């Protein structure tokens, strides 16, 4: 008890020490930290430069010089447009097809600070997926998961922000739950950047293929990784949530399940994706 004035006693409660967290909270925190640590090194930033703009390497004159790795001959500093996810150590990177223009030059920046020239190996606008290829044998591929095992309410983590990745090698992370499954986008909605007018009128996502999550996704997180608590890759984040008419603050991701695995496999080999068709004429 404590005293307030003469003869008056009031009950006092002792606040728990800040370090005395419930064991379940500590376990969850450690799980999230570990999942991010395993997966973030497999996320890269993609910088797109028009072919007429030559690229020069800037000197690392200061450790905190922002976006010091690339510069056009005009003196303008290009910013990264998108994200990608490393699929294998030999240089294959999964991203969104709407973010790519085959006539542009691409540079990939890893969390280790590597800056690698990239080319478009294959692109499939119907699924919205594309593969970039870089010349490297020492990348950190992400562990693959299975989105078919997802349920509403499952905890997920989104890893993105290409600007932060290029600046200091540290992609941002946010977490939330799976809000819904098998979500669809409307006709004419694009999943890529605003300066790429490609629409998704014939996209598989009109049929209901997307994961919806309340994890915070900014526009620049397109092509990033959605992972589970084991650090496994279960979805490629899109930019659909930033478009008018979509539920906010919803984020969407293309699921990494068996159906999309069968699309990714030929793309990794540089082949066109074949789709079955049944109809009546």
C-alpha cells in the first residue's frame, strides 16, 4: 500500500519490468526476426534505364551518399522501379512482367551491394510474371513455400522497398495476416508501374488468383516477397492495392502454388508459357 496524505492509504501496483515479456510474445518476435533475416537477402531492387541513357558507376566517396551507385550521363540519378526475388544462385530473378520494358537496360542491386546488369530472359503478361537473368553464381536464393497451405488469418511478412535497398542494402519489412484468398482484380487493372500502360484484360488474376493481406504494401513494393513465418516464399507482391477501387489498406500478392510453379518453370528456361484452351466455335 501507499499513503496519500495523513491516514489515507491506497493500493499500489508494481508495473512489470519491460524485459518481462510473456514467453509466447518472445517466441513470436524471434520467429519473425528469423524469417526476415533468412529471406531479405533474396530480395533485390531493379533499376530501369532507357537505352539512350548511358549508365556510369559513381565513386563511393562517402559511406552515406544516397543512391550513389548509378547515374545517367545527363547527371540525373535514376531510382529503382521495382523489386525481384532471387530463385537460384546462378542469376535467375522473378519479378512482375508489367514492370519491364524489353528495350530498357536493367540493373539489379542486392542487399550485399552487388550491382549487376540484367536482361529479360522470359516474360508472361497473362500470369504477370517475368524472369530476369544476371551473370552471377553467388546469389542467395529464397526458400520456396506453398501458398496452397495458406488459410485466412495466417501470419505473413512482406519484404520490399527498393529505394531503401539501393540506399543502404536494407529492404523494409511489414507483417500482417492473410485477409482473403483467391481474390481477383478488375479488367484493365495493371499490376505494374504507372508509366507502363500495359493492362491485365487477359490476366489470370481476373479469375481469382491473388492473396490479399493487410500487411502494409507501398506502390514501390511490386515484385517483392511475401513470406510465411518459416521464411518461405509464398507470394510475389503486386501494386494493385494502390489503385482506385481496391480495398484499402489491402495488399495483394501472386501466390506461389502449383499452378504458378508450372508457369515459372518454362520462364526459367526462357520458353513461352503454354495454356490449355477449351471452347466451341
